[in-house]
């Protein structure tokens, strides 16, 4: 496999690892903060953590496959796109379940508990990750060209993974 060292490849080498590390780090830090604040691990918190982690796994798989494609392994993305396309529905359902659990957790009242805050934050992150991968590219802060596009007023564009899945689906006829 040929290795390239252009700026995008260098960024992707660390980016997919960052996404993979965040699978544990983000829910783990949220859980630690909830626990240290006297909160418990409610159903809402656990579902939100699962949804957030699942979307981060999807992102890590996608960006790793993109990296391998850019390094010369042309079939890398083709191998994972069918699974990523199937995961769209399931990850969306997990995100909706997390949102429903968070909403139901707030119904009895009781205010801003650590568990509720953690669950709401993780559910919000899961929604943002879902949109960022399957709908619209939301992340513009980690790449100067993307940030310039955003501030230039040219608007948001379709997510990279969404474009790749659409292209893959188009070839299936």
C-alpha cells in the first residue's frame, strides 16, 4: 500500500484515532462528572452514552476507511460503506430512544440533577454527531478551508459520509 503524506492524510491519521478514543473518553468523562457530582447512572444517561459512543464508532470507522483509501487501498471505503449505510437507521433509532429517555426523565420534575445534565449533554452530542455524519457537515473548526467556507456565507454542505453513501447507493442501481 502506497503511503501519502499530504496534509489531509496526516490529519486523518490522527483524526480517526481521536474519534475512536472519544468513544470511551466522552461518555467516560461525562460519567465521572455525574458520579463525582452525586448523580447516578439512569436509563436516560446510559442510552445517551450508548448513542454518543455508537456515533463516534461510526465516525472512527468511516475516517479510517477514508484514510486507507487515500493511502492507496482503494477498496477500503467500499468495504465499510454498506455497514455504515445500514447503521444510519439503527443509529438514528438509538439517538431517538436516548432523546425520548431524556425527555421522560425530565417529566417528573426535580430540576437540574447531574444525571439529567449528563444525559442531556450526551444526547445532544449524539444528535450533532448523527447530523454531522449522515446529513450536514457541522464541524468546521478543525480545518481552515472548511472554516473559511463557513464564514464566507456559502452555507453548510452535505456531510462527507452522506455523500459517499449516496454515491455507493447510486452504483447499486
